[in-house]
């Protein structure tokens, strides 16, 4: 949406420490521009013409593993959040947030923070799907005698509690942690 892009660009350009390297109207253009410009962080609308933001993120993370990706969406959706996690997005935000919030997210992602975890903790369905994916990875790795372990046993316990819908306080109590 040109109006939304202009608003974001205007907000970002007002910040002395941020530079808008480029702007794309569709997914294919976003991939080409990211390849050419090598930005530190890219904002991707999940519903872009030509190629959606999840597909763009998947391509760009393969080509540029250190690229920070912020997925922007009109409506928060558990399936979209899960897919953003799977392709390696660092953050997932809705368009109804204040520009200062997105600016803060961009700065944190540029520093290498992975903020999507905060979304998982508030979505038990997504946490459950992520846990299932990790368990499947662990099972496959066990069968192939690989040493890769995506989560520690304690992290799996915590994620399992999140998937059951427990609050942070309940998880701490259940697992005897602070």
C-alpha cells in the first residue's frame, strides 16, 4: 500500500540513526532490492502483491542469513505468526502500532535481537506448533545420530507449559524457577 509505505518511510527518515535504503511495491521487487542493497533490517508486509512476505522472507534468509526481518501484518494471526517463525523472521508486528514502536523494533532487530519469541509466549497455539516442530526435529536427529539439539530439555519443558496456556507465573511455580 503506497500510503502505508510513505508513512513508514516518513517516520523512519525522521530518525537520525536510521536510513531507508529502498522501498518495494511487491515481493519480487523486494527480493531484488534486498539482494542489491544488502540492508541490515527489512520490513515485509505479509500480504504483498506478486509474492507474499513469508515467501520473500524465506528466500532472503537463505541468501542473507544475518538479515533482520520484521514481518508487518494487518491482523494478528496464529498461522501467519507460526510461518514467520519458520522462515526466520526476527519480529512480527501489526500495522496498528505507533510508529515509535516499529522504530524501536527495527533498532532492536538491527542489534541482533530475536523478538518473535515475545509473540510466541502469548499464543499457546503457536507455542504448541513450535514445540511439535522441535520434537520432530529432535526425533529425526536422534534417528540419524546427529548431535544437533534445537532446544535443551528444560527449554522443551518451558515451551510445553506455554503451549498448554500457562502464564509466566504459573510456569515458574510448576517448574520451580523464577
